[in-house]
């Protein structure tokens, strides 16, 4: 069984397209979609951190799974070129990623 040919894809940025740095991502999941909220983590003091959210993105479960594969592939390539990425041991899998 052969797969249908891939279409030619043209990437076009919408007029309101923007790029922004995020060092915080929170995720909510339900049966219909995955919702990611991007923000910037800003320490206010030694015991208080503020996260300023600036963008929320909904993904279908299929797009979320495709994103996982894409991220795994690119993280593996990055680590192959630059070495292992170290995570803060205080980070827990169940909480937000900052």
C-alpha cells in the first residue's frame, strides 16, 4: 500500500505574526484538545516568582502527538551537536515547565 504524495506547502506569516521568548509553559488537557499557555517567568524576590502569560495555543490531540515527535527529533539533534541538556532536579513531571 503506497501513501499519497505529499502536497507542496507554502509557509505564509499572517499580518499579526510575532515571535516572542517563553521560559514558562503550562498545559491543560481535555478529551478534545491540549491547551498550552506560554509566558515569561520573572523572579520578584527569593521566595516569589511571577509568570506573565502572553499566548495560549490550542492543539488537537493529533497535532499534540505530532509536536511531541518533532520536539523529540530536534532535542536529539541538539544534544548530538551540543551535549546533554540538563534539567533542574526540582522540576517535576506533573507541574508546569519553566
